[in-house]
C-alpha cells in the first residue's frame, strides 16, 4: 500500500511559477512510475507528466518546455516544477503511483497504469 500526499498548490498570476510536491509512504517508492494528472472543472482528468523508475520523463504537449517532473528517491518524493503558468493550467493536480519497474515507451498517459492516487492540490492561475 502506498499513500500519497500532495502539497505546493496555490494562486499565482499568469507567467508565475509553482512547485508541487508529492510525498509517498512505503519502502518501494523507487520502483514506481510516478505521474501527475490534473482535472479542471467540468473536464476529464488528464495526464500532465510522468517519470519512471529509471528516471525517464514524459509530458503532455501543452506543458513541454514549461513543466519539469523529477524525483528524489531518498526522500520518497516526486516534484512538478511549473513555470510560465497559464490560466488554462488551472486545475486540481493529482499525484499517482503505479507501473512498478515499468520502462516501456507508452501507457504513461493511462490512468489504468496507476494504482494509487493522492487527494489533489488546487492550482489557480489568474490572468
């Protein structure tokens, strides 16, 4: 069982930055694929970024060049650095864990890959 707790959300003006953190419980954190998803009001949950156990990273097109996902296995924490934020980035951001020891080139965008989810943290970008 893995428990995930997100933090770092808030209100920021367009062009600003935020760093989200996701702290995970358990001793097998380093073997998990970690992902960030987001859900805006009235919309489906969508993939944002993922990092597998080897450190390979994947991003949705709309955040490439602006967001960076990273992990610190010693701290059981995954981060999402978000720069040049836009109003359309406004959403609840969820951390997810799954795909133990998975290193394929696809499937990272699928919610079915992830077994564990955090409670979410709100990010609001004002124009």
